[in-house]
C-alpha cells in the first residue's frame, strides 16, 4: 500500500480572535471488514478511526470515525485563533499506523 496523501486547507495568517475554517482530507484505501478476497477470506477492516487537530500542542478538535465513513474522509471545522504557532493534524488507522502533517499559523 502506498502512503496515504494528506491535504490541509488552513490559513497561513489570521487576526487574533478570528474564527477560521480548516479543511482536511486524507486519501486512504479504506476497507470495511465485510469483503472477502478471492479465496473467501475476510479482508480485515482498515479505516481511519480517529482524527485529532492540535494547536500549539493542545487538542482543539477530535473526532472518532466508524465503518460508514467514506474512503477519503473530508473533515471541516472552525478554529478560534489566539496565538501564532503550529497546527498539527493527526489521523489514526485501525492497524495502529498514524499519519500526521503540520501547518504554521501566524496570528497578528
């Protein structure tokens, strides 16, 4: 399997106290755990089961995902900007794999 592709749409600059929109998408080959391979063996479930956004190491958005989630989950949320810093986006997979990326945010 190739490494999932993570995409984030977040502003680079904001005004203190401003509410900004964040959009994330991870291209990930999901499997529900309900399909069988050509030998009749059930293909284990493999989905992105949790997403976390941290703003300067503090969790500001967390969502748990379940079987009905799309193959490439798009997650959109709002964030109040307080200080300049780092936004860290983390996706957790059933097999224990973790994927993450960061963006800098400058607040004036």
